[in-house]
C-alpha cells in the first residue's frame, strides 16, 4: 500500500478501497464473527434491551470487541462490574437511553454520554458511537492519532502532535471525529459516492497506525 500521506491526497478510489480492505487482515480470527455482528450495531436491538441485557451486551460483546488484549478486557470489565455490585444497572440503562436519543451531530455531547459508562475512556466511547452512528462517528484511538500525524498539511497537526495517544481527552476525540467527518465528505465528493463514512476512515487509519 502507498503511504498514508500519499493516500490522504489520492483521488484514486481503488487505492482507498484497497486500504479499507486491508483492515480485515488485522482482525484477529477469533473476533471475525463478532466484528461482523457488531459493525454496524442494530439500534432497534439496543432499543429492545432491558437493563440487564444492555450490561451483558457491553460486557460480553462490545468490551470484548474493543479490548482484545486479555488484561485490558479484564480491567475494563471490572470497572463495568460496578453496575452489578452497586445495584446500579438502572443508571447504566439511562446511559443507553441517552445514547439512543442523542443528536449525532453533536460530537462532544455524544462522546460525553458514552464516556459516562464505567470502563470506557475516549477511545472506547468513540468506538461504541462509531458502531451506532457510523455516518457521524469514527473510533479515535492511539493508532488513528499515529496515522494522522503522518498526514501533511492538516490544520490540526499541532494539536495532534501534543495529544497523548494513549490517554485521549473528550476534546481530542471531538477534534479527531471532525477530521474523519471532513475527509469522508471529501472522499464522497471526489468519488461521486456516499460510501465513505467516518467509521470507514477510522478503519483505514487504524491499519496505517499499527
């Protein structure tokens, strides 16, 4: 594949599609089925969940998808366990309701809502939103930041250089989602399509940032 700096300015749809296709090669074999079942999420299914089903979905599916390293999965699910230990599944369910009724154009408010879930930092919050609203959100994590730092001429270059990729803030996340939205719109204009989304952009950048 060409370098991300070259791909970013490329008007060749095949180059972009090839980069997107390469994402699949990095998905761990044991996670392929989970990836396919979650991407994108069925919002109607989420609306039907009760409080316990929402908790179990996060623990057994979303957290397992997002945190593939066993130690990371264990540490985040311990934080999620708070809702069971403190008889607070109702609080967690309120977050589900907020996520399903939020304005997806309000990036920061969306990230703040998902970030309220115990165990989710900015990366985890953005990942959940990217699955729920792929037309508006992409996952923002250390690999996306590392890839974007290789792109020339971004107005956000100075801010990207100052970020801690492993501890992104809500402000960082909102800025990066804005970049993904802008580039998805540019690709769609260039390719005369509506296929590109922030979620697809995050897959490309995640691949390059690894």
